[in-house]
C-alpha cells in the first residue's frame, strides 16, 4: 500500500478495527494516514 501511495494510485492509507491491540500493532509497523477505532455502541443503544 505504501508503494501505491508513493506512485499516486491512492491518496491515503488507513485501517479500522474494534481490537485496539491489533490497531496498536499495525500503527507501529506501517505509515498510516488514518486509524479508526470502532465502538460497539450504536445510536439505537
């Protein structure tokens, strides 16, 4: 993905998950532009 960003094929790289441990691992390994932490609550709750 980082190579695609350098080539201009994509503008941003991001990841989203409910698992904060997984997100922490990815953040230390990749050059991300966006990280989304999903919550389990919705407007209906």
